[in-house]
C-alpha cells in the first residue's frame, strides 16, 4: 500500500493492556489485497523501551489488544498494512498511557 492505515486510536483497557483500532488504507492506495497488518509498540520510558511487534494481525482486523504491558507507562503505537508485495508505510505514532492498578 502507498498509504498507512487511517484513524489509529488507542484505548487503555487496564494497567497492562491497550486496545488499538484503525481503518484500512483508502482503496485507491492499497495496490492489491491487504493480507495482514503489523502493530508495533514501544514504551516511551520504563524498564523495556525496545520496540515490539504484535504477531500476525489478520487482514480483516480493525482492532487488536496489546497485552502484558507495563502499568502506568506511556506507549507509542504504529500500524502498517501489508499486501502480497510487501508492507506499506507506518501510521503516525499515537501515544497512550496504561492505567494504574
């Protein structure tokens, strides 16, 4: 795809989980069928600031719940769509903080 997923929103569900939701890239910019999405996330601070990737998120998915996160920690999240040809651009990073216990 030549455009990233649109309208990426984050919702903190608990102290260790965040729900990520998005809208597929515009049809004109897909250049083929979307085969999967990648959801990447990274703690802005905290013990683990490495970037992580959610395992294969299905082509029909419009949301995904990230679990096992650190509590009361700010995360930034990116979503990207893939076709058979390869990955498209990442969405702009969106940030949210997990809840306190």
